[in-house]
């Protein structure tokens, strides 16, 4: 059975810099009938466990450590035994949600996960946060972009640990160079493609206000 991509949408709040915002998050499950990987388990454990069904969970990968992408990661790890992977530059953000629980393993640029017969390559794409990462699955024609690239432009860079110039550099050098047909599965909201976003890069820069 070929690998497939499933989305679970969960609801909760994003909290940073003393603010709190209601958000829906896309939790991605990638794998086949035997095994899978979960990206960004936020807000609600049960719908994610339902999505796994009886499959082996190989890894819990967090594209970054904002609370809405990680806040059921520890529960999911306890329930399944799967290790949590986070880029080490996310440690200051991680500690805001988990002061007493460190991640199990460190994501690194170029690292490859294998699941269900396909490869997922880690791209370190800082800007939305220092250790933000995307996962590229060329055999699936898919990019999992976390909060780095959305349908409509770059992720937010207005709060702590973010930087607009850095996210533009990451998107330009690592994401817009991917095949234009690559489907971008985002951390919030609808999918897009590299080809749909690429023509708008200069406008994002021109319209940005610090
Ligand atoms: Fe985020």
C-alpha cells in the first residue's frame, strides 16, 4: 500500500508574548497501513490517535515549537512510545510549553525520515521561529511547511523569536526552488502549491511593514 497524506484539524489557542488567539491547526499524518509519522500534534489528542488507528507511529515531528503545534506531543509520545523530534534552536519556545520535558531527538537540515516507502527530507527554514523546519516528500509531490509558507504568503514574523528577512531568505532559497507542482500542506488553513505562491514573492517584500 502506497504512502498517503491525511489531515486532522484540531482547535485551541496560540499563546505568545502575553496574548492568546483562537486557532485551528492542521495535524498531518504521513504513512501507509503499517506505519506513519505525525507532524505538529496540537490541541487535541483523541482525533490524532483516531487518525493513527492501529499503525505504528515512528516519529512525532514538530515543524516548530509554538504551543499550538506541540501541546499534545508529550501525551502522544506517552500513548504511543514515539520519540519527539524538534530542531534545537526551538528550545526557548519549547520550554514555554514543556519546562520539565525535553524533546527526544534533534531535527537537522538534510535529515531524512523514511515512512511507508517514501522519504521526508528536513529543510531548516528559520524566520517564523529560529528552528522552524519544513519536510519535503518528493515522491508524494508534497511539502509540509508548518508556519513558514501559507496559502497567500509567508508565516507571521511580528512576535518574539521571528524575523521577516530571515523567513523570506528561507522561502526564497529553499522552498521556491522546489518543483512548481509541489503541493504545500500548511500548518493552518488551505493547501497551496509552490507555483501558486512563487510569483508573489516580491509583493510580500514590498508590502511588508515592520
Ligand atoms: Fe507558529
